């Protein structure tokens, strides 16, 4: 089964007619999977009725259009990043609540571009070295265990990385390149002594540096990972 998906939050709508329009557009375009998002804020334990109704509509339309669903659950804004253990467990418990309430969904992506300060902070420690990968590793491992505890059939997607980053802790906007982040994620895994996986699939968002960059543009000497850099990714 090959997955051809589209990221589209319009199908996650509390108005069923609008959700249905989005679902029809997706299938007419030839996609068989839809990725939608759920934002979490610190202290949140569940969804309000409006947001849950929107996801229920997403499921209803996806089933009617024979679309597979993948939900990306991520902390809303950098100031809401779950860093300490209690915050991370709050996020994980929210994730478990969703998985139990939505058994029709069996594909979950953890976080969104955690190598960017816009979505995950801090990126660097006082010594200028990356810390976001280790923090994200802890969140990812805990999320993996929680989701697999709900159902072994749940697919857990990790990474969700942006395709580039500056690796400069002095820069006004703090970002880590995927090349560095992946290495640091591996280091965190080895240091933890963990024997279980932390994800089933790895995700990266390989968009170009600019809108004018062709998708097949390679980046052999830099830290960016785009469509043409699969060997570098491996």
C-alpha cells in the first residue's frame, strides 16, 4: 500500500458540509491519505465539543472517501513546549486520551518541526550546543509507549523535521539543521540505554530553501535535506 498524502486542515471542520468539500477535493486530486493537526497547550487534558466534532467529521468524511488519516499532535507555539517531565507527561496523557477516544485513527505524528525555535524551545543550551533533540527524544519515546499501550496497531511517526536550519545559537531565530538534529537524536537514544524503538516511521518536510528552488535540487555540501538528498538522509 503506497501512501500519497496531503496536509489539509480544511477537512477537520465542525461544519460537515465544509469537511465534505475538502474530502472530495483531496480524493479528486488522487490522494489516499490526509494529514491533519491537533494543537496542544500546557494543561490541556481533552478537546472541547467543537474541536472534537471537527475531528469526528474528519473521520466520517475520510471513511466515506476511503482516506487514511494521520493526526499530527504538536505543542502550540514555542512558549508551550513541554520540557520538564511533568509537562511532557501532560502532553503524553493528552495524546493517550485522543488515541482512546479516536480508535479509527491509527497513525500519529509527534510534534511539528522540533528543530525550529518557532515550534520547539530551547534549541540550544548555555554552551551553544543543541538540546532540542534530546528533549524531543524524551517526548517521542514517552509518546510511542503511550500510543502502543493503547493499541499495538498505532503507527508512530517521529521527526517531522524542517528541511534546513542554521545551527547558530547566536542567531535571533534559533534553528537546528536536520543533519545535526538527526545525529543528536541518535546520540540521545544511545545514551538512554533504551532497547525499544521510539518511532515506526521517520518524517522530514523536504521543501526548498525558496519557492523558486526546483524539487530535484541537491545540497551536497550543506546541512539542508531536500528531496534530492535521500542518500544524505540515510
